[in-house]
C-alpha cells in the first residue's frame, strides 16, 4: 500500500495518517480499501470541512430566513466528496451489493460497521462533514431502513433520491405527551381503511422537519390492525409519509440548549386524518419495533464514533489553550498548572478507552448482527456521550468565558452531544436493561462459582489443619499456631 502523506501541521511533528493510527485490536478487521478511504476522509475533513464550518454558519443567515436558506458551501463540499469517492460510506457491507439499481451516485458503501465507525469518528470532527458525504442522521438510518425493509417501489421512489442526495428525510417516533422511552407507549394511531392508512396524533423532536429539502418521513405509531390482545412491542408499525401530505402540520421548531439546528431542525408536528396509500407500510403490520432494533443498533455506533471525534477536537482546543503564551494566570502559563495537565491526561485515557468499547461493539455486530451485540451496543451508548461531555466541559472550563460563546465550537458541541444521553433511549433505560440482563444471565453462574470457592477452601482448611471459628454468628477463618 502506498502511504498517504502526513497531514501538515503549523509546527512540530506531523500527524500520522488515519490508516496508521487504527487501534491494534481493530487492525485485523480493516480492509485495504477501508484504510485508503480513511486517509481520504481525514484529509477532506481536516483540509476542507473544518475550515468551511464557520463559513457555513455565516451563510446560514439570521432569523426566519435560516430555515429557507441553504449555505451554498455545503453544495461545494458535496461535489468535492463525490469527486473523491467518499459518498454514502455508511451503507453496510451486507446490504450494499443489493442496491446497485437504486444508487447511481457513485457511492462508496460496502464497509463493515467497524470500518465505517472509524470514518464516522473523523466526520464527527466537523459540523459539515457528515452532510457533505451524505452520511448525516437521520438520513443514514432512514436509508438503511428502506434498503433493508422497503419494497422495490418504496426504494425506487424514496431510496434512490436519498442516496443521490437530491432530498433529505425525517424520522418521527417521540411524542410530547407520552413516555416515549418505552416504545409500547407510542400512540399516534395508524388505521387501515381500504387501500389507505389514516394517521392521527402528534410527534415532536421530528428530525428534519424544518428543511424544505425534507420530502419523506418515517413515522412510527400504534397500529389498529393489530389485535388488542397482542400486548408488548407488537402493536407499533412504521409508515412512509410524504412531507407534503394534507393534514400534516409542522407547528414549531424546537431548540437544543438554544441551538435550533437550522435549516434541518427538530419539529413539533400534528397528524389530522393524514391519508397515505397502504403500500407505504414498511415490512408489515406490527413490525415497527423489529425495524427499530435493526435501525438503532448501527446508528448508536455512528453517534458514538462521531462523539469521539468531537471529543478529540475538544482535546486539541484544550492543549492549544494551555500553550497560549498570552494566558499567564497567577504568574505562570496554563500548562504549568497541574490540574490542567491532569485534565489532558484524563481526557486521553477516557477517549482511548471509550473508542475500544465502541470498536468492540462494531466487531461484534459485524460477526453476528445488532441483536447479537445488544450488550456491547448498550455499553457504547451509555459510556461515550458522558465521556465526550466530560472532555468537552474541561476544554470549555479552560477557555473561561470564551468557552461558552461562539468563538470556539465547544459550546455547540457540548449542547448537541448532551442530547445523546436521551436520544435512542435514555441512559437510565439502557443501564436498567444492561444490569437486568447481566444479573439474569449470570446469577446462577456467580452463586455456583462462589459456593465452589467456599467448598474448595473448606477442603484446604482440613488439609492444612486450619480451624473454622464462630464469631458473632458469622464464620471466620483462623489459622492454627505455626510450629517454629
């Protein structure tokens, strides 16, 4: 393999290309094609996307026009990404070969979850990089859903323009008056009447609802076609709903700690007798949770690796701040204040440990599927956002007042990653499920092992003449007096 040139730096030792920084435990699972793509992605993100991020923000404009304006620099970045062959990289290896007739974009899919995870970390370093490569949420998850579960007609109508980047999409699950962390509570009604499906209810945190490029929603609701007696997670279905369907009204856009994510955004939407063809149903009646589990597993890995990329950027800002010669508090540079050096060290430890957790989950998905990697995915989903928040917060603190304003990417990065502790299921739900699963699976094993240890210890005590004494109702081990 021809080695990519080191990335330039403003002094000091050049950084090795991404292909040479793959953690050693992951190296055997990364193909030569993926290594070459990693280096191309990194160079594109570092040299073209990150410098373009502030331009994107300026071209977005102000006020209501922000929802109608589309920064033209993103179109230039998209054109460049397609020229470089880094487009639709998220499409997984086990589905990509079946999409040739729908993907005329010249995409670069077909990677494993591990390989794309390494690329997603690089994309997470920039605000524009994911969209520029057509790898932005919720489009990625929606395209995977249609690719895996859609009919030929659904793929032709919606997957093709999504893969080509001609349109964007939204995903609607969460409801304002329900505890949506429990999927069984989702209650937007889906009722079949003849050849139509009728939808009534409300959704919020509807990703993409503010963007006029958003042409299709995937909507999850309670299906009246499923018998009342069928409780649990078999009551929900997913439906494709065009954004211009009569009766669908976007009432307002929601902010994330003051950031509204224009022009894409998150909307509060109502459905009043929204009618779509019954052929818009995905997979079948009552199979929404099945689709959801297939969608969320890899998506959580993507979120986690992008968060690791954001945490790496925060560390770079932290180190740069510590070495700013203009900052001399209490008579010495910031880098000579021990607590700040500890922040750098802890950040390095936490990022590297979190990355291994996520790569392990990716390998597990690749070796089985998302269902077979439930524990590993949950570990990544719980651990990574909190780690990234801690690392970013240290960088914010080191920057003082500058850290909480728009002069660095830190405040915005923290606000958006904070949502990941809620999105795709709150931490508490995953902790509860992980703890319950671990306890249930290992209870008898742990009890049996401890009893076996005790029995062997008792045998050894007899062998070596050690007495077992009673004290306060509990057994303690006493040693016979040694013969000198």
